[in-house]
C-alpha cells in the first residue's frame, strides 16, 4: 500500500532529519542532475512513498523539504538519486544493522559435497535512517572536565570488553554490559574510558577485495580469500558517524542505552572519550558537525581524532570544544596558541608511539635508551597533555609483549603478513606460553616494570583493557578481524592474574595519593623555592650525579615534595630507582632533612610489590636486576610509631599464645 503524505518546502540546515514542532524537515547534500528525492517508510504499517525534490527545493547542492508529522506513522527514511538508494550520512539512528555480523542466510552445498552440510552466507542489510526524538532524562548530567594530570585512561572495545564467558555480566558485548563493569573499573582506579569506535559501521567487508581498514592495519593481498566473510571487529572505516552502533545495545534503543551508559559513568566519576577515525574522503565541515553533535547530544568528555585529513587547527580553536579533550598525534601548537598564551583548561593532548617504542626498548634492555627515558619520565608540556602507554589496541598486549619475540597472526588468514614486524618485544627466553617458574616470574616482573614506567611518568597514563590482568591474544598483534577469544578481553582467574591486578590497582592508587606524579606542567631541575632540593633531580651510584655514557640502564629520580604540583598540593619527598639492567645496582639516596628517613614502599622485584616497608638508614638502596623501587621520605617519629605498633602486635600475639587464644 502506498503511503500518502503532504509535503512543503524545507530549510537547508540542519542537515538530515529534524523534528520541528508539527513537521519533520529533511535536508540532504546531493551532487546530481538525476531525479532525486526522499523515500519515506512507515515501518508500523509497511507502507512507503517517494517524494521527488523539486527545483525550488534545491539551494546550492542541498535539497530540502518538510512533511507533516502524524502520530499514526512510524517514520523511517532514505534518499534516492536515480536508481541509487542513499542512507543519510547525517542520520541520528541507523536501522537494519541491529544484529552483529550482518543478516545471515542458510543454504545447502552442492550434492557433490560428501558431507551434504549447510554453510552460512551473509546478505548485506538494507539500512534505513530513523527519526530521533529527544526523550532521555540526563538528570543534570554534564561533562566532568577531569584534568589530564589527574586522568587515567583505559582503552576498550565495547563488544570485546564483556563478550568473554568469564566477564560475569548479563548483557555481554553491549553498552549495558559496560555499565555492569563500572564497579570494577572504579575500584581499579580508572578515571577516563577511551572507547574504540562505537558509532554505526559495517562489520563486514561487503565490497570484494576492498581494504576498508585504512588505519592501523596492514594488508598485503589485493583480494584475500573469503574477504567478504571477514569480520571488521574494530570499526576503523567510513561509517555513519552520527548514529551509535545498534548491535552494541542490549535493548532496542541504542541511542538511549548509550546515553544511559555515559550518564552512569559520569555519575561514578569516569569520563567518556570517543575514538573517531575519519578517512580522507570525509569533508572537514562534516567532521566539525559530527564532533559538535556528539559533544552536545551525548555529553562526551573528549574525542581521540584519527586520520590524516582532519582539520585539527579548526577543531582546536572552536570555542565549543574549549572544555572538551581533543587528542591527536600532532597538533600545530604554535598556530593554535600563536600569541604564546596558556589555555585555562588544557584540552589538547599528544598521543604518539614515541613513549611506547622507547619504553619497550628500555624494558627489554636495549642500550642507549637512558637519556631518552629520562626525558620521557619528566616531560609534561604547559600547553597540552601527553598520553603515555606501552600497549594499545594495535600491537601486542602487555602479556604478549613479554611472551613473544615475533607476531603470530595466522588466524587472520593473511599468512602472517599483516600487522607490525617491529614490536620491540622480548619473550624472556621462551616463545609463547610457558610453565617454567623462572620464566613466569620474570614475565610478571617485566609487566610490573612496564606499568610502573607508565604510571609514575609525568603525563597521563593510558592502559589498554587487559593490561591489569595478563590478557593475551596468543601472539596476534593485529586482531582487527578476531571476534572471539583472541580479540576479547580475558577475564581469567589465577594467582598471577590476581597479583597483577592488585599491583596495577595499588600503583594507580599510589599515583592518585601523591601530587608529585600529577604535575600540570613541566618539572624544573633547580631549587626555585630554596627548600634545599631541586623540584626534580637525577642520581645513580652517586647523589646528584649521572653518567649516562657509562651508566646505560639505571637512574634514580627524586621529586621534592615541597613543590608538590601546580595546584598547590604538597607531598613527601619521593625517590624512584629504575634499573633495567641484567645486574643489580646500588643507588645513592640524597640526605633528607633532619628528622626524616627513607622508607622503601614499592619494589617490582617482589611478587607482592607494595607489601614491603623497609627503612634505609645507610644512604643507599640496591635494586635487583630489571626492577623499579619507590622510596618515600618519612618523619622519624612515624618510623618509631610504626616500630611501636609492630612491637605492640608482637606483644599481643605473645600474650594470646600464653592465654591459649587461637589467632
């Protein structure tokens, strides 16, 4: 049955479908001389109609009209250009792709097939754009504006985060599943979640031989066998950027479910950062409109921009985004802050692989890395934030970084030719999984070292989901098509997993408790306050003296607590001893003020790294091979109080034993 509906002249902006009181306005950019127009579908009754755009409906290349809004019609729409059906790139909701993996169709193989079995094939879904009405109750929600110095980024894939059977959630692989895991992330110490693409994209490569994974994925075959059947698990491709991904919703309304997730994360003090990959085909004005929409409509806290054709200067100087985190590989800061002014809120941040590559090389013991790492440990620009990570969604997981020398991407179907070859990894003596206790202990220590370098450096820690619990991808460093246990986060249990998770939790809590690791700007190596110590000083086997040429693997950093951070928060004096050498090394400890003594509070050489409380009275500490220590300058009376408490506990135990009381 044909749908009959009255229509009138519309307005060119905003593009897409917009509800305007008793009418709905439709506007589309159509570069064509063909007959073109609007297709309206009434999904409730199964009717549709085509409304051609007239000459008077065109302004430049924008065609627009409005239709009456009727309660008895469930509106969906597309545009058409001649015989081509076009799904609106400005659609606020996409219908037809609600089932992950595409529409399935069973068919039987030829009679020649000895098994006579059935095989699944996939039909490309017919997409429609939906009309979105604002019905969600935000309950006074607003972006959190957490400064970069107080942030802890945690990167995840919405589906992969809770899809594993061990995730322990009811709504696996969905926005609702993420909500179920909020207590876990909050307890861990996460302050910001960076989500891999959760806007609407096709999870199948429908055009044979076309490589739509244009970002962070290497392909060497023009037309890999079975390309159309391969899953686009990550989503770094051209997409419907205004619409949330429908298959990531447990319920029927992906818009409201995503808003619910963002509201609940905000309620628990966790920011939402969205990754947006834009191929070169995206117009700069379109990119600007996408970002404005998400900031205003979804209350997001930031955007990680990916792609080569992004108008970063335009976005960085847009007044609407002055309180929105913008993360990119290379902002032209000299243009953005041409007058030398400092931003009131540092909303821009640098995210490159520089720290990752250098930290991996230092971790595995490459020579000549000490001076580079000294720079990474203390660098923190005044105008922008900087994200530090040793693993990301591409490349090895943290567990695989210390378990494999080579990539093992055979499951991707590209003969192991995809993915990075330069992983800067070390397998600790055995390729892949090992049950040798010495190898396992070394790998666990190396993972603790890697996390300590990330979290105790100036800047913003960036953790890939799974770094805290030994997640493995079986040596696959490019799982872009692995919608299975390889690509999902492993929620396994065990002594090693529990220890690693406890270490990361304690490490993040330690950072949060000490302002010297959360500075807003650069550190100085001079004593500007005349407190007796520089803000940051470097040491080795001699205090205040470093010989990088002869001392290529170990360095001591002392943060003077008097300086605290730029927000006026004071701290204790803290000394961090880094030793990535295969031999133990002695570190000289600067003499503290009268009444203070050094206390060792963390040692990655120990399985329970934060259980140690050892006083240093001889002016030095010895760090074991490939380990990191943290010491704090504490008042002597605190030392005596701790000794008294320890003696008191010992006396009580003795009294209990004498009284026959079981402990």
